[in-house]
């Protein structure tokens, strides 16, 4: 269920809103009846650091060890960004 809550009410009922999020409800925090934020759970399997390291390792597979870049591929023949 999607629940709309004003900022002041969200501050007063934060613990309860956390429980609702864990239950699966979507909490939308509003200011002056306009949505400004969403309260949602962090995925249990999400590990940002591990994901980053896996992507970094994957990206380096095609690059020979010790290779560096001068980033010339980001600029045209006049030195302007592409």
C-alpha cells in the first residue's frame, strides 16, 4: 500500500513508518501536499562495496596490467571535450 505522510507527521511517527516499510508499504513523505521523498527498505542482498569491487574487476579484464590512460579519448583534436 502507498502511504502519503506530511513531514511533521513523519517526524512524529518515524518508528511506526519504519515498521510499515519493513512490512512492504511504500511511504511517500510530502511537504505542503507535494511528494518530496520516499522511505524504502534497503535490499537485504545489497552490498554496495562488494558490487563496486565486482564491477571494477570486470572492467579491468580487457585492460593489460599496468596500463594507464591520458584520457585523450575524451577530447577531440582541438583539446575540447567530446
